């Protein structure tokens, strides 16, 4: 393993940015850190709106992005779940990638503000993630969406939720066109080589992730597939998948193991590892060249999935063609 120079610079800046003069930062402190915005300009879109969908415990806030005004063509839809260990973060932390995917994959993106632990432990996040997906699938016209082409996506803990929702969709008769999983959490074991090799000093520390997982899991069975989709007895029939991993990330091995399990179950899946980079690279194309490449790859995969689901003729996939 050799860190990319961009990764070395990022980790140096990250250590300075996240320094807290306390032995163990509180949840409030960690949430406040993530609320600080990076000075990044986001793509302008003609339609962005905040609304809610009905959830098990009340309305679930969502933000809807479209590359054209509402009322025009019904577009494929992507339901996106942010990362943050189910404990920190929010839909504002994935604003950039949601705007990019909407514009470049020519789809409606629905960014979900699911409930966070420890205030709302498992299965609250799963309930909200499913509520948003079901709302798009069953009331597609409200979002300017094509019900034939609904996909899910997420990064880290959001990748976990996307994988879980894909399994729930299979069980509940909702056809999904694709699942895009960026360095997803797929297990609760914390025993892979990548957990030990990259557990300290690579952006996502194993102690912090274990803490988040415990807060989220509560007293639930750690083998529950809604927590650990890697432990689901059968993955056949799940939506086709794209799995992205980072070489220097504690979640690398379980993400790649999930891709292999999908493939073994007959699910079409494309796995791509990005060497020399760390967790969160997918959200930071302004920092990582690999982030640019990963987003372009995600766009190609989504557009191909949407084309197949709707019978459209494949169109341009690169940013300059899709702008």
C-alpha cells in the first residue's frame, strides 16, 4: 500500500480540522464538525426542493434535485442515503454528489434525512430509508420520476442502508433498477484485515466506527440482515449493483465481500477498488482525482441501469456531455 499524495495532504488537513481537546469527543462535538461546510461550489440546478414523505414515526424530510423543472419529462430516480455512521451527518453533507448525480445521470435524486442514533437507534434509519424509497416507487409522479427506473445509493452507513433497502425491496415486491454502494458497511463483525490495517490514522478510525455501530445497533441482534446485509442467507434477486471501495479504508474488505456474495448469488455486480485513497474519497472530487473517476464510473453505471429499465437509448455519460 502506498498513499496517494492527495491522500497524504488530505489526512494532514483532516487531523488539524478534526482536532478536539478531549479524550473522546461527544456526539454533539462530532456533529458540529460535520456541519462545517467545505468551501466548495455546488452545481446549479433548475429544481431543488425540500419536502417530506410519510414515515413510520412521522414525516421524513427529503430534498429533491432535478436537472430540469418539475412538470417536464418523467426521469429515472435515485434515492440517496448519506453516511456518518448512522449517528452524525445529514443530507447537507452529500449536497454536492446529489447535485452531480442528478445532472450527469439525468435523474431525479431524492436525498433522505433519516433519523440518527443514539436518539433513534436501529431500525429507525432503515424505516426512514424504506419510507423514502417506497414513496418514490409508489408515488413517482410527485417527484417527476419514472417508476420503472428507481435506484438506491449511499456512502458508508448510507451504503449500508441502500443495500438493506435493496433486500427489502426484493422481499416487498418493489423492483429497483440498481443499487450504488460506496464503501458500504455490510457487517457487524469488525474482524477483517482492513479493520486492523487501517484502523487508526486513515480518516475513519475503527474505534469511532465501533462506537457509532454500537450506538446504532442498541440491543438488536448483530446478525440481523437489516444491520449486516452480508449475513443475509440469500442475496439472489436483489437489484444489480455497483460497489466502490477505497484501498486504505477499514470498510474495504466487507464491501468487497458483499460484492462477491452478490455475484455468487447471480446478481449482476461491478466492483471497483480505488488504490491509495481513503474513506470519503467518493464525495470529494475536488480533493481526490479518484473521486472524479469514481463519480464518472457511478454515472455510467446508473445511466446504463436506467437505460435498461426504461428501454431508452444510451446517451452521453461524461459531465461535459451531460451538462
